[in-house]
C-alpha cells in the first residue's frame, strides 16, 4: 500500500508540472502573438495617422481660406493701399506661409479700359497695383498707376479673375439669388501650379444687376464701381508641421508630389499624403526607421503583456492551490486508512480467539469439567471490560 501512496503523490506532482508547462507555453505564445499584433497595429497607425498630421498642419491654411480671405469682401471694393497694407500685415503675421501679396485696386466701368479685360461694354481694369510681402523693400511697392503712360502687363492672375467675373455676370440670372458657395467659387481662383490664390471681393447683389445691365448696353452717365483683387503667393515650405505622433513619425517633410526618395532601404518605413488646395502639387512625406518606432510598439505592447502576465500569475496560483489541496487530501486519506486498519486489527484478535474456542466446543463430542473451565476462563480473559 505504501507503493500505491507514493505513486499517487508522484502523479499529483507530475500533473502539476504538466499544467505549469502548458500554461507557460501558452503564456509565451500569447506574448509572441501580442507583440506581432502590436507591431502590425503600429504599422497600420503609421499609414492612417498621417491624416491627423495633415489636418492639424493644414488647419491655419483652411482658416485663412475659409475665414480670413473672405474678409476682403467686407470692404465692398473700397480698400485703399493703406488699409490693404494693414490687412496684409495682419494676414502675413498670422499665416507665415503667405510670402507675398499683390493688391489690385480695381474698377469696373461701362467703357473700355486700357489695361485689363473688356467684355462688350464692361471694362475691368486696375486703377493701381501694390505689392506687399517678405523681401519687398520697402514693405510695399507701387507697381502700377492708371496715370502711367507706359504700357503695363497686369498679369495673368488679374486677367483670369476678371474674365471669371465677366463670364459670371454674363450668365447671371438676375431673377435668382446665387448661393454663397457659388459666389465664393466664382470669385476666387486657386492656382496649385504656382501656389497662388486670387480673390475678388464678392459684389453686392445690386452691383451684379448693374454689371449685367452694363454688359447689355452703355449707360449714361457711365458708372464706375470699385472692386478689390488680391493675389496671395504661398510658400508650402513655411507650413508649420504639427507632428501629432512624435513617437511614430521620426521625420516629416514637405516635398513635391514628384519626389521619389533615393534610399529605399528596408531599415526605413515611409508614407505620404498630398496637401490640399493651393499646395496640391506638394505632399507631406513621413519617414521613420524601424528601430525608432519600436518605442511606440513597446508602449502599445506593454499593457497587453501586463494583462497576460496577470492571467499567467493567477493560473500559477490556482495550480499551487490545487496541488496543495491534493496533498492535504492525500494526508487525510492516509490518516483515515491507518485509523481504520488499526481499529480492525484490534477487533480481529479477540474475535479470532472466540471463534476458535467456539469451533472447538462445537466440534467436541463431550467436554470435561477441566475443558469447560479452560474455555470459560479464556472467554472471560478476553472479554472487554467497561
């Protein structure tokens, strides 16, 4: 029986060791899979998070295009060089990517103009042209005045917006009200090839009706309406890049769309995303070495690893408690077994004597007085006392 008990203990110990080995293998395998998952997730983030970088970096441009630039329309064409200079100073201070601004103090007439666009009876030309910006000394220079006798090329930017105005007026249905989106679209030009935005202040609805009438016929007296045109020259390399994931993106640069890196080593991982609007010929180029993004991988991996370690520790604790309970149960079984065995042995001896005496009495044909006394004494000697 001793061999059976030792064998039972060995079975319990082997079972515990087997359980620990199995959960250890599962723990290591889980860590391996969790690390690969973290690596894959970070690599996917490397591709997807560039959108957030773009949105944050381009936010000042969107603010300028949607909110600041339309403020020109508030002046209803009555901007002069001094007011325009103050407006441009504010714009260039707040938006560093604007490098130069050309201001056209424009007039819409019912007679042909010397420099500008003539559409039937509608003449659109500058009264004066000023240039503001970085590198311009002094802060502003006067490029043109209608009093000049010399011929002057007002530039393709002005001609393009003037043609757009004339076309819009010619096609205008005065019975309907154009939407703000239609007005904004027809009075601005985004030139991504030269990184320019040309904006003409949006005329009032009454002015547009008169422009329509001016195209149809020559009015008397010939009316003159002021308009303001500004051409903003933008520098994409002056955009402040906001790296929303500094542990993910090691380097972020602004490159032309045609940029193709010479180094195509597997040591680096890169992605790109095109800039919008006037910067659409450029892109954000994001690059990191694989060793650099390991920090981000481990930051993502560590919480998962700690959870797995906690589960592993709980399973080890459960295994220890089960093994301890099995050993306690084995010891209790041994004590119970020994108690019953000893108790059985103590009862077995007197019962055997009585049984032998009874068999002898039963098998004897006759008992002498001496034999009766002998068996009786044995009975009373073995009889338990209270």
